[in-house]
């Protein structure tokens, strides 16, 4: 798996973590199914935005980005997100990016213009196969786009930058075989993917923002070099909104993990809120909503506690108890196999726990049954990571 990591020019917020959490659930569920998962999560630490942010605060770029990287890993640990196998950075993959640019220049997909290198998407026959831009609108006159990233969801109809050639006064650059400068964003990610996982990956993930003007660029860069599909599966997580609006500094509505902890929510409650909706659907945050989801999680934990502490009944298992225990695993897998439908997986689990709680109160659940229930719930929580202490004796 390659999971597009954060741009660490600023501290990640809960919207960013919603994406990293769906990717964590995917990785954990693949492990639950028996797969060994090798995962790269990259850091974009050198780009236009990080250079401007560092200049604004009058510090070195890597001092800024390393500080935000430390916060990110603390938040990952708090949210029970597995650390990646590989964590390359833009600043540590420059040589690989340069090698790829040289190959693209050699093959005629890229060209020099006024000290920069650009990629011509029209030289790649499958361009746009993920997001399907309207290629009939592509301009006849040559247009070039110079920034690493652009705001909004519209397509830049033209050539995108691969290499920022050195300009007088630049503070971030490398001396390389193609001259002095720095790689642009859309060659950094394929470079970090190739550096850690190669040119052919099973699964590529990211936020929905990556679907326009990024992942199609990444595909064009990587596949123009290798001639092989970059990934077999592409998964994109939808936005998290705050009271129906996109988070932004200008709106003053950015929410961090710390804000939710200070509001009294546990790590499990925060994780549950952020995964308790299908990852391809937008999630709207407000404090009432997280209160309601936290209550539901507490109710599930209370049912688990009731089952665990109940007095065991007879050893012979009733058909109803046997069916309910079987449902724990079968319904969970059925929903998760349906494109990681965590919400319905939890809702069905909640119903099954309700049935098992009634049986345990009536002393219809044997000690062996209780042990089996706790094992199954433990296996499920290896994926969801939301039950925490209520599964522990």
C-alpha cells in the first residue's frame, strides 16, 4: 500500500486524520484476512507551501516540517494508527526524483522551459484515467502550470511542473545531475513510491483532493517510465466538514485532535467518530454529533461488560446463542468486504451484542460461549481499535 501522507508545512487536523484512519482500517482488515501488508506513508516536506511558511516564521524549512512530523506521529499513536513500514520524505528522495526526470526527458514526456522541467500529459495515452478530465477542452496553445499545488477542484489544462530550476535568492535547492533546483510535488510522490515499493503497487490511497491534479499526474509520471500499471486499486476518502463547511484558517474552524481531547473525548471515541461513516461519503463534524457517536460506543462497551461479567449458564449451547455468536464474525466480514463499510459493520455488531446481552442476563451463555465471544470481539477490535479497556479483564 502507498498512502499519500501529509504535507507537513502545517499541523494536520481531524480532516486529515479521517483519511489516515480509513487507510489504517484497510491495512488492519487486510491483516485480519491473513495478508502481510507493507505500507509506505510519505511526507511532503519540501514544496512551495512549506518554503513560504518557513519564511513567514523565519525558520529553516526542515525545522518547521520536522516539528510537524513529530506532532503527526504522536497523533498517530494516540489514534491507534499503525506506523508505516516506510516513511520517506520529499527531501530524502531527491536523487530518485532526478533519475525519473532524466528518464522522462529521454523518452520525450518531459522538456525544459526557462530553467524548469515540465511534463506534457498529451504524450501519455492513458492520461486522466482516474478522474476523467474533459480532454476536448485541452488548449491548442501550450500552457504551463508552475506551482506545486493549486486550490480548488478544477483541472489545470496544460503541462505540469516536475523540476523547479534554481532562481536567484532561492533558499531550498539541491545540486544534481540536471542542475541546481528541487523536484516538484507531482514527481516527489512517484519517486517515494518507487524508492520504497517499486513501480507496481497493489493499493494506492489518499484523500479525495488527490483525485484531481495529483494522482493522474502520479500515474502519468510512473507509468511513462515503467510501462506497467502503477496500482491495481485506488481508494480515496471524502472530506470532513465542520458544521457543513470545509475547514480553513480563514473560516477559523480548524479542529485538531487536542481540541477533542480537551473536550473530554477519549482516543477511542475520536477514532470511532472518524471511522463511523463510509470513507467515500462526506462526514460532517459538530460537537453534538461526536457526543452521540460517543454515547453509542459507550453503550456497546457496556453490553460487552455485561456479557463478560455475567454468570455462566449451562454448557450446552442453545441454537439462538450459537447463531448470534456466528453472526459476530460473519456479518462483520460481510460488511467490511463491501468496500470497508465500517458503519454497517458496527451497527450489525451492536444489534448482535444486544441479543447476546439478553441471553447472558438470562444465564443462557456458557463460559465457553463467553470465551468465544471475547475472542471474536478481540479479533474484530484488532481492526476497529475502539473497544479499548472494555475487552480487558
